[in-house]
C-alpha cells in the first residue's frame, strides 16, 4: 500500500501575479485554498507522509501546509 506522496509547492506563479497577490496554491476556490484540496484528498486516501518540494520563496504556502498537516495528523517534510 502506498502511504507517501510528493507534492511540488514552490512555483513562481508568474502567470497569476496580475490576478492575485497571494501565491497560486493559496488562491481560494469555494472558501478553501487550492492546496487544501490536494492535501485533504491525500489524507482521505490514507497517505501518512507527504514530502513537499519547495523553493525558498514560498513561506506563506509552507506556513499553511504546516498548519494543515498538523491538523490532519500527516507527517510532512519540506525539501528545498
């Protein structure tokens, strides 16, 4: 059984800069940031560990991911 996932979270979001001031993964759809849907769906699939691949300019996304993973009791690691 697969219990680990890898998600990239560190894109520059250059195409969205004209439309939004927040990183693209934090843009809300139905009152939840886009990244919420990926992480919560992984949790529903019994994923226990997620590795996030990031660059050094995604602090807002990293903060959100940290809070959500703690809430969902998922082990996580952010890789640069």
